[in-house]
C-alpha cells in the first residue's frame, strides 16, 4: 500500500521524546486530512469524547494482506488527537470501513497542544488492548506481528512533497513502487484467496481451464508475476501446480497471499 496524500510533514519523528522506544510519528496539520492507505476497518477506539484531554484514538486494520516493503502483510495502525467533532463527522465506530483514498482521520488537538496526528504502524492484527506502556512511559502499538516503521508499512509515492523539519530525519528508508514491482517474483508455496472470481487459463490468451470462485483458496507450488502491472491495476501471473502453469490476472488489491 502507498502513502495517499500529496504532502507529508512530519513534525515529530521517531526520535521525538514522546516517541522514544516506539516507532510513532507526528504528522502536521498542513497535510490536511489523512487519506486511507488501503481499504481499512476500525477495530478499536479509545478516549472518545469532547474534553480537551480526550485523544479520540482509532486503531485501523487493513481488510486484506497488503503489499508492503516487507512483503504481503496485514497492517494495523493507530491514530490519535483528532477532535471529537471530526470524529463524529467521519462517523467513526467499530467495524466502519474506509476505502483507500477516503479521509479516515483528521489532525486535531485532542489531548495535545498543537494540531497533529500521532500515528504508529504494526504488522498483523491488533493484539490484546492494542497498545502497551514502555519502560520510559511512552505508549506503543501492540499487534500480532509487532510494530514497524512507517516506511516498512507503506510505500512512498513519487511526487509526494516531504517537508523535513523538527525531529524528522533524512534516514527514513522510503521505498517506491518500482521496487514493489520488482520484488513480485517467484513466490513459493503460496495460498491465494481471491475476493472475486478468478479465471485460470492455459495461457494469457488461452481458454479458461476453470474458475476459482470468490473466497476460495488455491494452493500453488509457486507464483510468478509477469511485469509490468497494467494501468488498470491488474497484473498477469501464473501459478504452478503439479508442474502445470495456470495463467491468471491478479488484482493486487483483491487477493490474499498467505
Ligand atoms: Zn506523537
């Protein structure tokens, strides 16, 4: 998944005192509302209310495994400091789904002095209460596969203007989609669960051998991606099973690779 906004301003990076030992960042108000990086679901809210101390925190998780710089992963992230009025405006509640590119969170002053979004990512699902207190008193996200850096969870998009100020460091190891494509090769022993019908063909233009129906899982000995990804987001690939190639068009937003 990719960063969705056109502008990124990190005013408190991973070295900010309130972030030490966690992997959190503060995104400044000038980025405007945060656009969802992928289709995400609200899985927890905390400290919801209109008092100045309420942080109106929200935990989001992706609906499917997402292509991240660390491979196909479910990604969970926590945002804090939205104002209650915006929380209400976005209709946030457990189970609400935001589609990729939709406004999913807004900067605010809930529980903080200056308007920003505190954000931290983890791989896997939310674990336990979704966070825990570190020895230095800071809080960090709790997920089944552990916390991760923002540059490990999302790809940066070309053309995004990145403002560097405050605690932001140049050593954020952003990766771009070109690298995403080149790593899509030679997966082995992979389960594919498709969200829509998936036609398996003898060749790219060949007859349909059979159709993998929605929600079913197919186990291939290996999957090979044929570059590049088409403009419509589909990509041809073939899965090898019992020595036979099965060609299919993948919509990378609609598959789970496990
Ligand atoms: Zn913060």
